[in-house]
C-alpha cells in the first residue's frame, strides 16, 4: 500500500462521525462506490431492457408524448401528480406559474413532465448505487431510449441530498415568473418541517384547516420584499382552476397528501443511500487498514464500528418519525392518492399496513417508514441491515427506553412489530 493511500485511509478511519447533514459530499469515485462505473438495476434500467427486447412497446401520445405509456410501464399512478412552478429544474425556461412541471412518483422511481419540453425526466433508485437520473426524448421512434444524465448531480448530490445522488424537495419564494428569490432564503423540506416552511413554488390542492398555513400557490409580487408572499386565495384550495390550464395535465390536482408522502420519501431514500455508502467505504477502508497492520481480515476497528453504527441511528430516528412536525388540524387530499397509496401496501392478518395514513395529527397511522419494504433498504450492506433490525427490535419491544422514542406509545410499537413480522421478508429469527 502506498504511503498516500495509507494516509488517506488512516485519516478516514480515525475521523469522528459528525452526522449526515451538512456540506460533506461523498466521493462518488471511491473504490467502494464507483457511482459512474458500476452497472445499475433500477426500474428505468429494467424497463429499457424490456423495450430493447421487444417485450414492452411505448406508445407516443400527440399531447403528452410518452408520458401516459411510460407511467403505465413503471406502475405510476396519475393520482400521485404533484406540480412545481418554480424554475428549479434544468428545463427552467419552460416552467412558470401558468406552466408548472408535473411529477409522478412511486416508492422507487419518479417522472418529470414539462409541457412543450424536449424530454421526460426520471429519477430511479438503484438498490446499491442510489438515485440514477435519466431523460427520454419526446420524439416518436421505434424503440425509445433512456439516456443516463449524471449532469443532474450538480443539483442532486449536494448537502440538500445528504451528499449522495438523491432527491430533494425545496421550498422557495417564487416571483411572478416562477424565479426563486434566493435572497429570501429557501427550505429543504421533509416530514420534520413545519407546514409554514413547505411548498413554496409548488401548487397544493386539498384542505389543512384554518390554523396551519403553507407557502404553496403563492407568489412574491414585490422583488424588494423577497419573503413577502401574496397568500390571498392560496390556502385550502380544492381546485387549482384559474391558476393554470388544469386540463393540460393528466390530473387537475397537486395533492397535499401526495406532497407530504413524497417529502418523507426523499430524505428516507437519501438516508438509505448515504448509510449504505458510509458502511461500504468504512469496510473498504477497514480492510486496507487490516492489511497494512497485518490484522485479521474480519476485524473491525472502533472507528469503523462508529462509522457504521452512528449513521444507523439517524436512519432509525427518521424511519420512526422521531422529529416529525405534528399537524395542528386534519389534512385531506382531493386526488384519490390517499386511497391508492394505502391499497398498495402489504397487510397483516388484522388488515393493518405501514401504508395506512393518519392525517389527523401526523402522516402515518403506524410510524415506521413503508420504505422498509423497498429494494433499496434490502440492498444496504448486511452489516447495516443487521444493525437496523437489532436497533428497531430494541425500540419496538421497549428494551430501548431512550426518551427520544417516547412519542411512540407501546401499543403502536407492538402494532408496528406485529405488522413487520407478518409482512416483511428477511427479518432476523429473533423477531419471530
């Protein structure tokens, strides 16, 4: 091992874990990661293989291009449509309050559509490598081809995505053209964010009561006052008609429940990726250190153990909604997303599911992320999953009495454990 390589590994192995947030960007070229080189197996890559083999044929629609056909092929529902009108996409010149960008999403893939745009946009989750970005030309051809777009990492591998290729929902102060007034600041939002910081630059349809307000549907009309949103006729909107041509989209809605669900998914997806990356890098560096010091191959240093176990705690807290911002009043969507989302989940013999929504005081009835069923979760290194399962078991059984989990009553913990035992494959034997 070269002195330079030894020094870099030693520095990494002895670094104290300082949390997953901040400006740290994971070195994607690290030998344990190799984001740009390793083969991927995400929903878009799989669809491409089916198209290339002739198993699937995409149909081109004169109004929406490949959008309806691609949604069907990827299993995405129109009820999941959410609309963003801020110019926060590489297709920004085509986006405006009168011409929002539509997103459709599932657990492991999302699609972006801009009216008049040259391409459809895709973010697909690979179980090992994180989010992979693609575009699809909106031109009719015999066998359409998805093109990988690593240039998207300019915005999708930042502090807002936990330093890994990931997803982000950003709330901004948009002017009448949709241009964010960044001098007013912005928020990266997820289920921990209060409603008052959410959805600036997004359309929001649905009801949320009189006492809690959001930033959606609103514009900054005076650039000298970049945080002064005009909120007249922006709250509790059952219809978005009049704000833009709703008939020009597959759905007239930008459902508030879909927005909340997508927000939760973004950070959860990024955490799964980041925790997996951290473990892979730690184990790679640990192996190099073991070789350098002639230690047994499987031996872990204390720093390696911290580099794996500490990130797991952040993942655990988020997946159990430890810091979720409570709802002051009930939330109600309008697109049908609430029903279609709940129906998609596995259910235990009592009919319970981790996809059951609460929407009275919080997002989920049973506070454990449904992304525990995802291929990305299952694709984490076994050392990470073992730790997550052990820690989750300790919390749900009440063995872990840390006050940060006090928001989970034992009855809810028991329900989550019973649901997982009945529906989650691959649980360690001690769970049963």
